[in-house]
C-alpha cells in the first residue's frame, strides 16, 4: 500500500521565492486545491464577519488581506497554465471553476455582516490613525464591496449572482472556442513554392510546424492573435495571402458572435443593476479615465488624422503596386515594398541581427542593468512548468535579491496567442513574499539546431512584456491588494510601453543587434532607416488599433435591454459610425476573436493602450531631457512610479514623478497625428 502524496498546493512552497513546486504539481491537484482554498477563505471571511469584537482595521481589513492564501497559490499557477500550456483536462477544470470562483467572490462581497464592518470602518476612517497606504486600502475595500453590489437589495443581489456566473461561463466558452478555432484555422500548404517570399528559415519553421502538428511533409502557418498575420508582408503569392487573411478574419464566427452579443447584453444588465448607464460607464468610473465622455473624446479626436495618415500610406502602396486598388491582404505586402523602395529596409535582411538569446541578455537585461542596476542569473536548477521556460534570479545593484523572472518565449499548440505577463507570487511585505513573474510570448520555434531569429515587432514585444515584469518585480508595497501591476487597467500599459524605448536606444541596440553568424553589428544607417520606415506604418497601425478600441467601446456602451443582434452586422455598423470603415484595414481584432474584451478582463478597456501611451510618450521625453539611459533616471522612475503598485493614486504618482499632469503632445508627434 502506498500513501497518497499530499496536494502540493496545501502548503506554502519551500522553494526559493516560494516558486510553485512545478515538479510535483499534477492536473488532478487543481480542483481539490480550488475547493479547499475557497472553503478556507469563506470560513476566514465568515469568522471576520461574525467576530464578537468591534471592527478594527486590523481584525477586518488586514484579516481579509491575509485570507485566501491557498486559493491564491492555486489560482496563480492554474490560470498561468490555462493560458500557456493548456489541455483538455485543464480546460475542463477551467470551465467548471470559472462560475464557481465568480460565486465565491460574490459570497464574500455580498456578505452583509462583512460589508457592515467594512462600511463602519470606512465611515470612521479619518479617526483611525492610519498611514496613507492603509487608509487607501480601506477606501479601496469599501469601493470594491460597493461596486460588487453590497448595497443592493436581496432581489438585486440574487440576479447579480446569476449574471456573474453566466458571464464567467460565457467568457470561458469564448476563450476555449477561440483557442480551438485558432489552432484549426492554421493554413496548411502542400508545397514550399506557395511560401515564396518567406525566408529560408521561416519556410523550415513552417515545415517543422507541419511535422509537430501531424501534417508531415506539409507546411503549416499557425495564426497569431492579430487580424494581420506576420507572413502577409512577405508572401509573394496573392492567393495564399488571401487565404491566410481569410482564415484569420474568420476565426470564431461559429459560436463566438453569439457569445459576444450575450456577454455585452449580460454586462449591460449588470451595470444597470449597479446604477450605471452602461458597462463602459461602470468600468471607467474606477479607472483613471473616470467617464465614458473622456474616453470617447480622446478616441474620436484621433480618428480623422489617423485615417488621413492611412490614406496617404494607401496612395504610396498603390503607386508601388502599380494597381488602382489595395485589398486588405495586399496592405502589408506592399508596405514592405515601400519600405524597401523608400528606406531600403528588408525585414528578411534584419532578422539575422535579432537572435533571441542575444536580444534577451544583451538587449532587455542589458538595458535593465544600465537603467536600474539589475543583474540576472539563470537558475537551471529551478524547475518551471514547461521545459521551454527559463528561470532567472534577479538581483539589485547592491547585490540584494529582488525576485524571479520566468521567460516562456516559444509558441506551442497548447498556448494561447499573443504576449502577456503573469504573476506567480505577488510581492507584499504583509505576507513576506517577493515577486515571481512570468513573460509569455509566441515566437515560432525554429527547426532544431537553428537559431531563433526575431522580427523587430517581436523584439519590441520582448521589451514591452519585460516592462510589465519590472512593474511586478519592483513592487514595494505592504498589501497584496496593491502589488505590482494591480493598478487601473488604463494605467497598466504605461510602464510596459515605456520599456519599449530601450529597444531602439542607440547604446542598447548597438549592444544586442549583432549578426548571429558573423557577430557584425547592425549597420548604423540601417538603424536610422529602420526608424524612418517604422514611421511609415503609423497610419495603418493607429487605424487598426482605433478600430478595435472603438469596437470594444460600441459593444460595451449599449444600454441594458438592447439586443445587439448579429455580431458581424453590429461590428460593421459600429465601425461605420466611428468613421473607421476602412475596408483595406481590418480592426486589429474582430469581435469573434477579441479575447482581450470577451475573455481576458479588458472589456471597455481596449482604449487603455493609447490612453497609457500618452503617459508613455511624455515619460520618454522626460528621460531624454535628462540624458536618457542613466541610473539616476531609472532610480527616480522606479522609486516614484514602478515601486508603488496600486498603493497610491496612479495619476498622482505620475504627477509626482513628472512634476506636472500628462501632456498629449509627444504622443501626437510620435504617431504623426499632430
Ligand atoms: Zn502590455
């Protein structure tokens, strides 16, 4: 007889930085750990609610902060795996647990006795002698309970619980449909001839991809998450370009259109129940934007100049193509031709200068060393959740330990598309925890023995996601509620976008952009031409982004009781109304594969990227005014901004750092929208 090993989630990890014990974690551990974790937290919450002692900050707010330790451990690991290495068993757990987690949250936030204690403390907050972070925590808890419906009458709360469960279930279904459909829609080609225009290593990678996916001897182009697929810039065969784009644009049409409409309806009803005109109004009330009018004004101001830019670009494309018409599947292809003709830039010539390991160590890590004094030590002795994941220990300039950084860079069939950062352990002084963060990308794995060569877009993504990682790593807060990236959604893309500046900073670029075979640095004039060529695409990029942002906005500003009807028709009407019905530029995401807003928590939040970019562009100016890549500058940015997490008002933190409110000028200049 053997004794059953204990569930590894039941105890805190004993590994360095409380890295989850991935070597011991099995799929069958998840559900029992979720169940016990929810039961434990409910018991803790109930004990707080029913305490005979009068409410104090410590026995109520701090006690809530400490509750749910097991649930946090399992949820952080589980949702990371559900995104980056899923399978049928994980999907089954996800479908089962999502509505139950929503119900669990409701059970805490709709606990009247608990809300009574939070509310009593809130009313007497000025007399409690709290420090600034604690006072803010109390205020945030109060807001959270109210926004979760704590003040609704019983009947309203009953309906709210139903809505939350339905929304959770529909979001998970959207995500899982999209995952299956994105894999199924990969383009399978019989001969290498059809891939003419792609580089030799990209063709080899497509063959390797075919082998891995069970299409031996064929060539498979897996889809990335955007509408516009990377290969469209170089595929010479127009018919293949069209098939690839059609496969991309058609994702999710069976099923997700209906789910998008259902989610929009349910969210609108929930917002009305909570006293808001629309889901968007409910969301932005708790963001730095505050009102839907502010967001609408910002987005609509950018539309006309962005469309004008795109039209100028279209004219250049028509000239180089020699045709009168540019279709959506031609745009990227002729853009590459313009880049070549006007700027002498050829994506295929550039990739050999961007080898993954070099970009990571001599680029991303090097910049973090120069700006913040960080050091990185690879820890192959620490086991991650997949053999491709690399673990690095991060240290401060004075040698003190900071946290762990996990890099999961390669695409695989079990990973969702896109790039993102996740937190496996949230920094907090209260719980004595240091940060463990992970970056996920979707870089095509090369044929074995071949180097991993990146496009410049992928280089930029590596820097971007590492900006989120720094936000998590530099967190220096007391309460887990405020840890790292737990800031308003329309602020969270700010630090990540700032970190992109180092990708093209001359000293950084010179350090990493070296030919993978010869070690030759990238020619200086190539760098300058690359930057000029990059500006050429701003019209396209801004239009496709604004189209997606305004689509999200259209879905989530409908009033309760509206039936959005057929998703494709709704989408077409929304784009027309926004002045963005540019046929040759599809939205960056169409509704049926817009996972950001229908599955990943960015509903009524896709505007955040350009909203945050105002702060980003303004901050890049700040660095430049002060000599750029200097430790003094990095230290100020880290201290005043990156270390704060959500512990202070985000715009106040920006103003303290910048010495004034944000200005939009640098953004307009950067995007050619002046
Ligand atoms: Zn980001």
